C-alpha cells in the first residue's frame, strides 16, 4: 500500500464516519423535537438524573442544567440537528464534531455516567466520543463534502 493510497483510504473512512455520526445526531435531535414546545420535558429528565448522580454531576445539575433547562431545551435539539446536517453534508466537519463532542460530554456528565467505570463499555460513550474526536482532528477537506465559500 502506498502512502498516497493510505491517505486516500483514511479520508474516505473519515467521510463515512462523518455520515454515520451525522445520522446519529440528526435522529438524536429529532427525538428531542418535543422539547421545543415543552421545555418541562428536559427539566423532568434532569431532575430524574439528580438523585442517582455523583456529587460533581449533582452540582452541575443544580447550578447550570436545571436552571438553564428552558434555554437548553431549545438549544440542544437545534444544535443536534445542526451538527447532524453539517456532518452529513460534510460542511465544517471539524467544527461540527467539536460542537457534538461538547454536547455529548455535557449530557454524559449531567447523567452522571461519565464518572463511572461502566461508562467504558457504554455504546454512547467511547465509540461516540472517539468518532467525534477523530473527526475533530482529521475532518478537514473530506471528499464528497460541501465546502464553505472562500473569501475573495
């Protein structure tokens, strides 16, 4: 295998990963569409996580997530949909991957799972974080992507 062939294979593999992660985020966002009309759905979910969460996650829930739930209930579905569309289209993949990584880490921290040993075999944990991290590092100029306009 020549270095040129290996590099070509890598960018195509990252493009496939971008498509898969995009579909994942698109459907995660669609699943949360009801939050746009009823932010209480998110508040109820956050309160449900509170009692079982470790102390750092409880602090985060009490001081950031629950008080901000009316805003987050609108930002999260829109953000997940935007990340999904960007990753599918191949538009600003690195930025979309960083935004997705931030959202996933926020949710996992709020849920209290990020700080548990069992997180290491959670299907939403390391595979999603690893995929997003790979796209954040190597997702520039992937094939079959929508490229942003360059300033003249």
